[in-house]
C-alpha cells in the first residue's frame, strides 16, 4: 500500500496568509523527503480557511523543492475556467515537473466560488463533464483543432489562425503520454460518478470525511465502470484519504487528535460539520441515512473519522479500516493546520517510517500484493 498526502488545507481565522502558505509548502517538502508517493492540494477561491486559490500555481513553487513526489491538483475545479486553459497550463506544468503531474479534477463544490464567478445557477456537474471531454480531445488531436462536440458548450478551434510555419495555433501536449494520471475525488456514498471514472480510466480518491461504510460503496461502482468497457481492474488505482495523527505517546495522540479544544482535528471537523450541515449533506457523517440530524455530534464524528494513537495502534486501526473497505492501493494522509509544528511533523514521520511498514508487512503476510511506494 502506497502512502500519499492530501491537504485542502484548512487554517483558522487570524493566521497570516503568507505564513500558512509556507507551512503548506513545508508539509509537501517533508512528504517528499519521507517518500510519500504523491501530494494532492485543494483549491477554493472564496474560503477564508481553505485559502489556496489555485493548486497548480501552488504546486509549481514546489517543483524545485522536491525530487520524487508526484504533484497532484486536489482538485482543479473545472467549472472555474475554460477547459483550454486547464489543458495548456497542465501540460506545461507536466514538463516543468519532469512528468510528475497528477491532474485531480472535480466540478467545484463551494457555492460562494460559483457565485463570485457568476455561475451559481449553472449545472456545475454538466460543466465538469463538458470540460473533461475538451481537455482530453485537446491532448489527443493534432492541430489545427476544430472541436465542436454535440451538446458541449465549449467550442475549441484554431482552424482559422493555424500556421505550422509560424508555429501558431498549436497546443503543447503533456510530457507523460498518452496523458498524466487523472484522479477524481469522491465525496458521495454510492457515487455514480465513480462508474464514469472506471469507464474513462480515471482513478478514484475517496474523501477522508466519509464513514467507512460509505467509502466501501465506491469500489463496486468503479469495477462496474471498468467492466462496462472491458478494461482490467486493479485495486492499486483506488486511493482512500483518512485523517490520521500518530504520536509516540497515546495520551498525546488522544489530546492532539481529538480532545483538546485547540486540536486541529477538532477544528477541521467542526468546520466540516458546519459546512455539510449548511449544504444539506449531513448524511455523509451518519451511520445510517435514517439517523436524525442531532445524532451527528462533533465528538462522535471525531471518534468515527480520526485515526489517532501510537504507531502500533494506528497500524492496527488502518488494517481494521481496510477490512471494512476491501483492498485499496494508497492511503492518503490528510494534512491539517500545524497547531504544534513538532507534533505535526512527527506524525508524518511516524506514519511513513513506522506505521506503513507494519501495515504492508501485515498485508504481505496475508498474501496480498503491495503496490510500490512509501512504506512498501
């Protein structure tokens, strides 16, 4: 099982923007040094707490600071810009990074982002699907381009201005061929979008704030999509994010990971709980869809969704989680605000050097293949 990193990220009000950007960059540099396979960075335009506005720009600053880690948008919100821009900027980034781009994509879920762009009333899922079709076609075709797909609002052409001698009307392709890996974040139980991911050979990343039983619904749908096009299925393609804190001392793990009022884990899930309640998506945190809303308390969410403890305990919890979901290829460690930088760094180090070797040794002992990557 590989080890990855994902940060939305979420910082408390009052912290300097430049300071949190430095901290978020430091976390990815540390992940690279520790052998994490990839680092996914989220983006929002209008969120005080999740304050990276463009994940590709942020990741570009990390190209010279990292050596081997894959740099992943987590995600590029495709309703926010013309798909031609996504295609050309992502292709350039792939070359800048030496082929380390993973393109994470989503429609863009935050209503205030949609409002600031004037698309609050638009079907952002439809925009997403149309944008994906354009990006893939631009990476596949030779110039001049004349892409006018039925029902797609985006028409992309250079037919009038193309001049091969002058070198204009030509879009650069990514370094990775036929294209970089494309990953979609999955945030809904029984997501039908995962079926489409399987059919198009996109890879799913199940969100860290989903209950294990909802995470487990994603894989059968992915398999359905793969089988619909006669493609082979590999559990290595499935990433699952979890919120993890590892400490040498169990009491410290419980305090920093859940109980303390200043715990970044408590802050994160307090905000996520409020957001999902406002968006009418509280069911993500429920044990059963028929549970009353008042059953979903912050303390219960923390107990359900934070894996915290010593390295031995966390390894046991990860393996128990895997029993609930079935086999998957990558555990994606959710990065939070560094309330205590020493504890935050130590948790990542213990995860890479102590937890994952135990997890993979246990998987090997049961006869399962272990995908290459950190901790393997």
